[in-house]
């Protein structure tokens, strides 16, 4: 049986991006920029997060896809599917992808990995950072014939990106990449980055892919967080649909703490300290502790420690006043404390924020508000 995620992505290809009423479903836009590398105008595809227009003070990590128009819709669908549910299991992310036109322009230069990376570094990243609300956390992803580009970027531009995803890479002997990679691993013991690699059943890729993994096993620096996955039942055309969500869940796994984790159980101070360290050491921007604090608060409610839960939820209200979910949590605590008068304005704010942000929770939060209002009127 196909997974729900695969069915969702498959639907993106079948539906011609129009709703039943004839309204277009817009997944992004194509823009043109002046390229110093290509010495002409070039086009890129951009998809903004669902909350981008509503949360005007929020900044977002950027996912750079070295692909073409054919892979753009699937990547956009994956990023949206993984982030729309309160940014779990990954945060909302700006997607920037090469168009087929631009990819062909670079291919005509000899499919050189340095051309892809130079194009992103010199032309695209400065444009995105200037015109969009980007965070200093960048992911680069590619595969198949372009799969050497993220590895080239890690070797030669290790500060440009913080995460490198290469899916079913075709590493040629002529590129010299394996030798360069071995030297890089041996000479950069302090490198800190995330590297994801995956392979399928393409025979032309297997030998050098296995050599790449052997180099990592022997020489990977301690702070290089690398993962390898094999999808031997899939071609390189389909395994990306499986590999990319796995890569992203692995990359952002440390953002999400289970309610029973020692850090959450240790209390609010422990949670805030953990996310401060994570922000400073890996992401380079303030990573939200909202979900973990909510988990702690709801755990207190399950233990019938309502006053302690309210104190935790109050921290979330102070730290994340634009989140509808923190108001719903507080409303729930007030309801359990038999204080419907205090719960009502909290749930009203939750609904209003969800509506303004076009959150998937807006109808649910409206119903919760109505239920509290009716319960208060019945008293």
C-alpha cells in the first residue's frame, strides 16, 4: 500500500493545479534575476511558507533545490506536507528551485558542480536574503546527475550551507570528487554540518557511492552529522519521494522533544536552556521552544496539576504571543480550573489568530470557542 505522503505527492502530478471551481491553486512563482555566473538573466522558482503573508515578522530557513521544473511541485508538496501541522516534523521553509531553463543553461557549461554552487552563492542567495525574510540556515539538495553539487558545496564552500542532501548521486571518476572528499574529511576536523546521502538501484552509481560511504565511516569529523539510506527497490526517479522526507525529518529531529523526554520532564528552565543551546550551536537563529513547553504544560494537566500547567502556558503566552495554539492551551487549562470566564477570551484570541494566519486549526478553534461560549451561557 502506498503511504499517504506518496499518494499526496502523486496527486500533485495528476491534478493540473486547478480546484473544482476553476480557481488556480498557486504553489509558487517564477522570477527572473540577473546572473553574473551565467552572464544573462536566469529564472528560479520560489514557494513561500503558508504563514509568510500573515506573520510579517517571522523569518524562515531556505531550502535550495538544484533541480528543474519537473521536481519543483513534488519538493514543494513535501515541504508543505511536513510543515503544515504546527511545523512538525519540520519548520516552514522558503523553497528556491532552479527552473528547467536555468538548469539547461548550467548543463550546457558542462554540468560542473562549481557552476551550480557559484550560481547559488553569487546570484541566488544574495537575492533571496535581500528580498525575502530568510534565516541564516540554508539547505541544499540535489540528486542523480546533479548529485555531486551538494558534495562539492560541502568540500569547497562549507560555510555556505548548513545542511547538504544528495539523493542517488551519480559520482563520476572524472570529477575527482572522491579524492577531494577524502582530503576534506581528513583536513577539517572541526567542520559542523548535516549530510544526508541515499542510493537506489542504479548500477552506475553504486560503486562510487559505496566508496563515499566508506570514506565517511573512516574519516568523518565528529561534528559532521551524516546519514546514509538505501532504497534498493526504487529507481532514482522514485526514491527522492521517499528519501527527501526522511532526510528532513532527520535534519530537524532535535527541534522536537517528546513529552516524556528528560529535558521536558525537568521543567521549563531545562527546555529553554536546551533550545537556546540548539539555536546557538546549530541553527544560528532562535529555535522555538513552544511545542516542548506545551508538552510540559499538558503533562501537568494530565497529572491534575492545573496551577502548574497554567504557569507553564503563561511562559508560552509571553514568548510566543502570535501563536494561536498557546491561547488554546491556556483556555483548556482555565476550563479544567472551572474558570470559563477566563477561558473564553483565550479561545477567542486563538480562533482570531488562526483565522488571520489561515491555520488548518481555524475551524476547530472556532468550535472550541463556541463550546466555551455556550457552556458559559448555560451557567
